[in-house]
C-alpha cells in the first residue's frame, strides 16, 4: 500500500533529519505508453496529496503535461526512454525548485 509505505518513510525521514524541507517531484508519465505506470503515477500522486500536509515543509512538484514532450535531439531511440524529456520539462522543474529554494548564484 503506497499510502502506508510513504507515511512510514516520511515518519522515519522526519525522525532522522527533523523538519528539513521535503521536495517530491512527480515525473510525468505522458510519454509512457504502459498503463500500469500511468495508474501508479495516479496512486503515488493521491498518496502524496494526502500526506504532504502532515510532513510540512513539503513541496510536491507536478509538471504541466502540455509542456512535456520528447527530447529535441531527434533520436529514434527516444521512445525507449519515456522518462527523458524536452528542455521545457526540465526548465519547468528547475523553475519550481528555484521558487522553493533560491540559490544565490
């Protein structure tokens, strides 16, 4: 059960590390044709949505599916790697991370 497993994991994490921020990135499944992984994504998202308020500070990052696409390298092998994305996807995640924890670079 994902809910129980994540709950146990985050409790253990909090005991060990205290109230440090937790950043959970939901990797988009838009490019994955396997139904079981699409269903797993939904189950993981639901579990995180239920638990995130209990383990604050907790940041749940989801990528807007409309920007998700294959990498722009035109490789025919891309379809073997549905968790490799175009630059916009990585920039979206990076922008979300910078809002949570801005680096002074």
